[in-house]
């Protein structure tokens, strides 16, 4: 499952941050973009499993783990029109492709007003994180 | 709170198994980079168990076609990430064609950086060497590859050129900027050479640039007929050229 790979990347990043900073206790916030269609249940389960391993094997404690979703929004670079992913219907194949590489949305989506493929993903692209 | 891109940690882990990464580059389009990449993959497979290929021509990926694959038959296989597509027992490939079939993907600079990062973060390679086919020029794709690959790997470049005067002039131009970046260039490989004069022009350019001359692939008529398993037949016809090229690459990537 890709969700496991995403969760692994989060925990690996915290472990790297621990090595760099010398800290071993962290608060982590993970922001999940709507465009990547992450299965949140699987993602949370994977994060919790890997978090426990990081604590046991690396001595890195994630004291709080907050996960929030970000809506996917687009802005056309040609005509300036703004719209949201929730207004679009993608095929299952397109959803799967966008799940792995969000930018391929440029193949499957066009500006609803001027039909251009040249648009910006304003928010909700993929997974990113903040640590303190 | 400081923001972190979690893909960087995945990229480091995924790339750590490679002996080295080799980028196939040319400032000029149409000189046969993709074809040369496919031949190089087979040549490198003489020595290494598995060669991992990455097609970074994001707008128009075609390496899979030269390797004999049909985009519509390629399937995404998940394994805590994605497994590259098996080309044969020795070669594996990751390409944006896996996600967009035969469609094109128009991308701006920041999107290009994101796709390169995403492909490197999600792909679970099994090869010993990473061989990268790049689009023509020296811009977002190449700069992002240099940045990401050099964190974990020894990165080398093979320059491809045809014997045309424009292609050779372009090679001189890109070499001078790459040298200032302290890039490690394996050498210059000619393609579509029809006679001794063509080879001499490529050799002279390599000498002028202070680079190794890696030889020339001759012009091959109806090249499409050799895509896929036919590439092996081409190598068989090239005599000692493949093994000499492999020795050169080995020598130059050793240090």
C-alpha cells in the first residue's frame, strides 16, 4: 500500500530530524492533500505502527501526532479561473495515477472555463509535515 | 514548527542501494538519447545484475517504446510504494507513461520538480545502477536530478551527440557549464555516425572539451525494427564496441 510508504516517509523524516537536532521528543503535524486520495484509516494505522517502532528501536518519541486534510484547489494560469477538485469527476484509473503522482492531474483535468491544461495546484497537492 | 518534505527521506532510502547513477544527456534534441540509453542499459547489464532505468522526459516519455513495451500493457504494482516495470530479467523501468498511458502531461517548473521527487520517492528499485534518460537541454529536470541524486549517489553523465555541427557545438556549450558545476562526465558518445569523418568529428569535439571519446553508434536504417529484443541484435553487430564502452564506463566511474 502506498499509504505505508507515505507513513514510512513521515517517520523516517522525524528520525532524521532527531539525528540532526539531537532532540528525541517531537510534536508532529501531517497535512494530507485531497488530490492524493490517501486512505486515512490505513495511513493512521501505518503511522501508529511505525511510530511505536521508532520509539522502541530509535528512542524517538512522537508525543503528539495531528493529521489534517487540505482541500485541493486549482487556478488556471491562462484565464485565472479558480475551482476545486470536489467539482470534478475522475475515472478510477486517473484517480489511481494521481494518487501516486499528483501532477499527472494536468493530463486528466482542464480548466472548466477555458479548457486549458495549464493550471496551478493551489492547495491540497500531497502530504507534507511540520515538526516541533 | 518547521516544515519538512517527507519525500526526501524516502528518496535517500530508495537510492542508497545503487552503486552509481548515470545520466544520459544532450543539449540538443533528436540525437538519439533515448535509443543510446536503451543500448547503454543492455551494455551495463553485462556486468551488473539489474539495471534500473528512469525516463525523465515527462512531457513525452518514449523509453518504454524503445525497450519494446506498450504503455497500455504496463500496470502499477504496489509494494509499499511502486515496483518498476520489468522489461526483462536484467532491466526495470520507471516512467510517467505508467501513469498517463499515451497522453501527454504539460508541466511548469515547480510541477516538474514535484514529479521528479515523487517518482524517486515512490519507486522501490531492485537494481545496482540507476540509468536516467533525460529530456534535451539543461533545465528544471536536470537541475532537480542533480540535487536529489547527489545526496545519496555518485552521479555521472554521459553526453550523446550526433555528428551534426549544431549538435557538436551544443555539446561544447553544455560541457563548459557542466565543468563549472564540477559534474563528473564519463565522456561523449556519438550516435548516427555514417562514416569515419563523422567519428572523427565527435572524437575531435571530445578532445576539444577535454573529455573521453566513448565511440560512435553507427546510423541504423529503420531503427524502429530493432526496438525491444532487437537491441541485442544491434549490440551483436557492433563487434567490440559494447565491451570497450563498458570498460570505459567502469574505469571512469570507479574513482
